[in-house]
C-alpha cells in the first residue's frame, strides 16, 4: 500500500469531457449525478477526489511501460449528501501522478 501525492494531476477534460458527459459506452455521468455531480459543478468533483479519495491508501496493481498503475477504493460524498462507492485509477511516473478514471465499486 502507498500514499499518492495530494498534488496529483487531475485533467479538467477528464472530468468535463468524459466523467460528467453522457456517453454511449462506459457512461459514468448518471452514476456521478446520483451524488449531485454535474458539468455545472465539475470543480466539486475534482476537489472531492483530492480531499476524499487521494488521502486513502493506494494499491499498486501493475507496472506498465507508462508507469505504475494504482487503485484507490473509497467513498465520495457529493454535494447532495449521497455517498458513492468508487474505485479510482492513477498512473505514477517519475515526474507526476495522474488521475486516469473512476468507476463504481
């Protein structure tokens, strides 16, 4: 188990063009909307990932040619008080830690 950097990179586009947008395949927006996360308040999801998920223990799942892939399992409590169980994936390289995705857990 490890602790990932609280200054990890969370791309705005990952949230605004992927997680919070309805998609024909692997849609996460409906799941996240249950806790009140929308495109209009996308910054709240970023803040909550940093404050509610990143401080938790990260589990190394594989070494790839791009870096080490970690999973953090935890709960996100959204703007409406609803708590979602999530699994997040992060990539750690020699220069940065980057958010990859989030799925229901």
